[in-house]
C-alpha cells in the first residue's frame, strides 16, 4: 500500500507481510493498542517496540511502499518492508513469528 496512510484504516493483507504492514501503519498512526496486539507476547524487544520506540515511529511519518516475504517457514518469516520516512525511501526487515495462528512481530533489523 503506498501513499499517505495517516487517515487510512489498518488494512494490510494476510500472512506475515500483511501483519508487518499493519504493524508499521499502526505505529505510524500512534495506535499503541494495535501495535501491542501485533507484537509477539514473547518478543525480546516487546518493551522497546511498544514503549518509547512507538513515539519515535509515530513522529517519523512513515509511508509503506511495499512488503516482500524474503524467507518463510511454518512458524517464522522475514519480511522486508520498503517505506518512505520523511521523503527518504529505505527498507527495514521484520522478523515475524506465529502466535497461535496469527503472525506477529518478533524483532526488527
């Protein structure tokens, strides 16, 4: 999904790519409750992602350009998110893991 996402609902597709996109959109919108729901409960970076890191992401004005699942098995995946941050395009890798039957963020690189 591209373009300004500030006023759009969180609508990423399914699978690990959709969950990654939903996570970035929720963080950009400052939706702490949604961000927490998209981070794996056992993630080693859960506190960083849902604490002060959320404020930094909200201030960054992120626009998701696309997602690509670069590696996937039954319960984990690596998703590369291409995004524009304050007009600069770059990529971020999210490690996703299953929590039950839902894909959630495990780590960010």
